[in-house]
């Protein structure tokens, strides 16, 4: 395991920039080619004896904390689409607080970079007591969650040292997209989506390399935002998770208040915050929610919102309602993989904001890499 910073100043910076390689490692040996050299299927060795049971589950429940929860949220739509099994989400501590229902017919998927998070581990014990099939998705071979689950997948992202999780997040999403493909199997109705997703996965490291070229642009944006008190991030659909995760990165390391907002909830409260001073990132890359996000941009602009719009390459003019609006153009990928690309400019923004504000990037105050107590 490489644990030096190499040419980088901070682990977080290194871990952001090594994502093309960590994603490649996550996928290695798991996308299987057919005779014609066409990629046919996904092989997740740790799950192969359990796929039938997972397909027959009454529901799939994702359980995690922080960034790991956000990664599961990003993957939820593709799992719903390909598996046909209802997928629900649980923050581990909240499941325990409520003693929420977990059934024998459930598949409970525990997502944790460290594999040692106390709340997630206790939720695992609870799900085991209730008889669910328990699947672990971790980055740490031999961790408590890896050991105590019935089966699982290692994300193989390599050691993550920075307290802010970056490369583990993108590798978790990729593993869960592969999980969706594996559970979905080779049904005819899913064929086009499956092939597009597999092609998208193969090309993803290249797209991530491309989006990392926004580093200087994100540094320039951080300079503009350095003295702000707050930053809102609006997303929906696949990129609701991106809004939550981008905001978590900014608050966690840059120590700036930041909130990820489900854009569909805008008129139910958050719109009252909008004025000409508060910076707002709106994620409006091309997917099924694009036209709804265009309408959100118009409504925020009508309230003189200070907008930074993340859009697909070539869309800057189309999404910018006025000269004051800044655009961040990112490469377009398959909709279910777009959260992997879209989080990267926000990781870079959080990193540069932190350095410029003079805070500790790798060890933010009050936080630990692995939260092993409740
Ligand atoms: C991520 O940047 C945070 N440090 C935190 O939210 C973290 O993701 C959470 O504590 C869960 O950790 P785990 O993935 O190791 O279980």
C-alpha cells in the first residue's frame, strides 16, 4: 500500500488526483469480455453464490454513514432500474435509533470505507439478528464489516489517508453500479442499459482524467469564495447525492457551512435563502432531470441568485441565464456514472478552499478518519 504523498502536498490532493488509477483498480478483473472481445458481463467473485438470493429479496437496504451513505444514494437509481428490487436507504445511526424494520427476506448492504465505523457495525449486528442477508462493501480487507457480513465486495481503491473521503467515494459508486449489473443479470429488457453502463465504466477513468484538468479553474473559484459564510449545492436524481457529498466535503475540510439541497424541494423552504450574495452551485448535467434543472436555474436567477452551474461540455451558454452566472463544464458520461465525474470539481473546490483558508486539509478539527465510537 502506497502511503506517501509523492509529488503532492496533501493526502487529500493526492487521493483526488489518483482517481483514474483507483477506479481502474476497482474494476480490474471484474468486467468480463466475451468471445468477440466485447465486454459481456460483470463478475463479482465475493457475491457469486448469493446473487440468486439477492434477486429474490423483498428489498435491498443500503446502510452507511457520511460519504459512504452518499455513495449508496448515488447508486440507488441504477440498482432500482436494473434489479427491479425496491431499494431503501438507512443512515446507520438512525436505523439503530428507530430500531427500524429489517426482515429475513431483506438484503442489507453495508457500505463503509474503513469497515470499522461503529454505527455501521452495530447496524450490521442488528441486521444479522433479524436474519437479513448481509453484504459488505468496504475498502479494508479483514475489517470488522468485511469479516462479519455473509458476503461482499472490496472496492480496492488503495489506502485512503485524508479524513475526507474522495477516491473511496468514486470507487464505492463504481462497485455499486457493478453490483446493479450483477444483480440485474442478462435480461433482454436491460440489455441496452447494461451495455451502455459497461461501456461507460470502461471509459470512466479517461473521463475522470479529463475532469481533473479543472483543477486550476476550481482553485480560481475557491479564491472567489474564500471569505463566504455559506455555500448551497442543488442537485436531483442521480446527482442529489453529488449535492450532499459536495456540501459534506466543503463543510468537513474548508469549515464553511454548506448544504446539499434536493432541487425538487427548492420551493418548500430553501428558496427563502436566495439573494444576490449567497453562492449556489446548481448541478445541471445532461440526464433525465436536465430540463427540470434548467427551470430551477431560471427561478434562482429570477431571485438574483449568485449561480455557479455545473453542466455538460458545450452547455455553458445554454444553462447560463446571465453574465453573472459561472459555469463549470464537465464531460458527459452515462447518467448513472455522472455522479463519479460531477463530484470531482467539488472535491477540488473543497480542497483549494481549505488550503486558501489556511485549515488542515488532511486532519480537519474534531474529526477522525474512522469513527469507532458511537
Ligand atoms: C467522509 O469524508 C467523512 N470523513 C465521513 O463522513 C465518513 O465517510 C464516515 O465516517 C463513514 O466512514 P466509513 O466509510 O469508513 O464507514
